[in-house]
C-alpha cells in the first residue's frame, strides 16, 4: 500500500514538474546579439542587443562607434547610444515591425554637405573652404523605426531597418587649417531637422 502511495506521489510530482517546465518554456523570452554588417567593412562598429519582453514586443539597445580622425580627408568621429521599443506584427523577431527610437550622440565630424571645395566669404571678409571645416558637438534624436527580420536558421536572423525622425544638434564649427572657430567663438550653433539617422543590415544571433 505504501509502495502504491509513493508511486502515485512520484507520478503526480513528475506530471506537475513537466507542466511547470512546459509553462516556463512557453514563457521563455529570447535574446539576440547583433552587429551591423553594412558599416563593418569601413571600420565602423554598430553592436546591439534585442530582448523579447512579450510575444510581440522587444527592447533593443545599441552603440554606434565611428573612430575615424580622418576618413577620405574628413573627420568622422561619431559615438552614439540608442534605446528602442519594437512591435512585431506577427511575433517577436519575425517579419515586419515598427519601433520608437531615442538616441544621443557626440561627434567631431564634417557634415556631408561640407564634403566639397566650395569657397564662401565670412562677414569679416575672410574666405573659407568647406572641405577644411568640421563640427564638434552633440545631438539628441527621436524617431520612428521600420524594419523586417528574415529568419535564416534556428539561431540566425537578418534584420533590415531604417529610422527617421527629429535631430536636435548643438555644435561648434572649426577650420582645421587654423584651428579657429569659423562661426561665433562664444555660443553653440543649434539646428533641428527631420532626417534619416539610423539604418543598416544587422546579423543577429539568438543567444538564448
């Protein structure tokens, strides 16, 4: 009799344990580590982590590091951190999604529209060449991300995405030939614009 009671108790505990494991597995939240393959060939690093928080929602954090003191003759030092919440229309890490992104950046770089040899005259009569100019400052960006994730295998994904939004920048401008400011020597320049400020092709690996 005691043997039967013991076996029944063990069977009950085994069934309960299996059910608990199944429930735990069904509630398991995936975690992906990722790197941007678009920028890596030119020595720019964009690494991130994306964590599932529900069947259709994830949170992503990433860093962007461009260490170039000189790239094609121009400064291209750019460092940013980003936080993003994503909603997947089907399920997390699969197919189409949209997201809300917040990024902050510090930079010492030449704006894309200064990558030319156009010459302008300042108010004091001095002539400056655009290709000799660079900007140093920081930006705060808020935008909307759209993307699509391809599932390559059980653990590998391909994440194509782009972000557009408002960028609020505060910077000072310098002429590299003299080391002096080409704008007001006292204040920060301020600019606000709607621009695409993130994007790429992330290779993602399922860590768990």
